[in-house]
């Protein structure tokens, strides 16, 4: 391990093989850090926080601190961070409250840019990109490969679907279905993210099928239940289509239109 002499590592902290910790960083007594993770200067890691392997945490990040919730009373809630994540300067990631699963989760291979904020009880999948100053309120779920533009602000309890693209400087107050692109100060849907999906290797048949489903559900101004029935009647099933249609189940805040 390469620990700078000015770093403060609590006796109860557990650090894996080849972990490095930069100048003036502090690591609390209940923190576990996996092999080969690099922690830069002036980083604070607190609480019951697990950080996996091969992560890169840049200077002045604040990881695992108490949630910004007036009902929190110091309970032993958790923050669980996976492997191969990049967490840039001044990022804040809070541990959970007791109101849901007692755990904030960040998956694998995510890229969290400077000044981004991940609040309590959020669950992020894998390969998510959060651009500068993107902000997640509490209890938000973000699917795999979603991209959040700069200055995006997402309301609590919103769900962001897999492969969704959220344009910058937007307020997101309802669920964003998978594969969609959103934009606007008060975000609205602008259809399937065709270029992004093509770059990620989706076939033309899949993209065209999703586009047709979008047209049936949204552009024809049906009720969602009617639109879903029409899609199932008109388009043969394929996995991405089922992912889109299943996303509608259990929505508590409604779906963007």
C-alpha cells in the first residue's frame, strides 16, 4: 500500500492490496476498500462504506457521509460501491437513511464527473455516466448505461431506465423510460436515442422496433395502458421491447411524455 504520511486511516478501516491514499485524506473506522483502489488527496470516506476494487477517487470527494435527511438519527446505514468506478473531484455520495433498504448503491464501471451528487438511498447500475454537477435526490434508481448531462437535477423517487440519455440543464420530475432521450428545462421526451443506441451496438431492427413502439404509445396520444396493448398486438416481442414495456409497471411518479 502507498499511504501518504499525512493521511489519517482509522484503526478499524480495512484496506486491500495495492491501495493508495493521497495527502490529507481521512478514512473512517467502518470503511472497507478493495484491492488497487486509488484515493486521491483530501478525500473523506466515512460511515459503513464498502468500496470495491480498481476504483479511482479524485481529490476533495466526500464518500459515505451522513444523508441530508432531517429524520436521520445516526443509524448504521450503508454505502456500497462496486468495482472500476471513476469518481471525480468534489463528488458527494451519501449513505442511506432507514426509509428504504438502508443502503445507497453504486454499481460497476460508472463515471461520475466533478461536483456530481448522489443522495441517500439511490441505486445506480453499471456503466452510468453522470456529467458535471448532475444531481440525484434521494431514492432514485438509475439503470445501466444511462447518461446524465451536466446540471441535470432529478427529483426524488424517480426512475431512470437503462440506456436513457438526459440532456443537460434539465429538471427531471417523472420516470424516464429506457432507451429514450430527454431535453428541456422541464424535461420532455424526444423519442428513441437512435444515435446513442447505434453507437452501443444495437441492431437497426431493434432500434426501429423501439421507435415504432414510441410512436404508438406517445405520438398517438393514447392512455399508457391502451398504448401498451396496441404495441403488444402490432410488434413481435423482443427483449428490449419487453424492457421498455415492463418499465411502466410500478411507476409512482408517472412517465415523462
